C-alpha cells in the first residue's frame, strides 16, 4: 500500500498518519491492502412492505424491519378513527405502544407519511392497531 507522495519545499517533509484496528488479540494492526478496515458494504435487503386497506377495526402485521433503516408509516384515504403503531418482541402475543420519553409516539387520527421507528433488535415486529369509525383507511409500513 505504498504510494509515493512527493515532498515539496519549503518544508521538505510531510506528516504521516496511519490507521489501525484491533488484530483480534487486543494489539494494533495497521490498515493495509491485505488488512482493510472492516466496513459494511451493503445494507440488508428491505423487507416487503406491510400494506393494505380496511374499513373496520383491524390489527395488521407483523412487519419485521431490517436494521438500520427508518420505518415509514403511510396512512391515506377518507377515514375517521385512530391508528397506533405497536411493537412486539414475542411474535405479536404482547403488543406495546411506541413511546418517546414516556409520551405516545406513532399514534395517528389523520393521514400521514413519516418515519415512525428505527429498530435495532433482531426479531422485533411492528403492527398497526387500526380503529376505524367510518370510511376506508389505506395503510403502509415500509423501509
């Protein structure tokens, strides 16, 4: 990985810096062509969106998000009622409302299109708890 860098006057020198990583034994190993920085070159494939419509109360899911991308919730249509995004770590047996600092999060009573969550726990799922008083709701959770 030696690439000559010409020295220029007036100094006749150049500061040199080297990057290093843990060699697996707790010692420094310099980054080189044979030992590159460990990086993630591609994001995991996005899961299929959870999408559909309902004119009645419905619990729809699961949506299993891929880390580390945000999950977008899109709600549209001519409807009245409420929709709450819920999270489960046990396959949907127990559903927890999303909160931020103890306040409700991911709860809607009108059309929306916004990032609602970012999941980092493997196996966690998201659900939509739809309570429709009238009209038809079109919903979508996607990454």
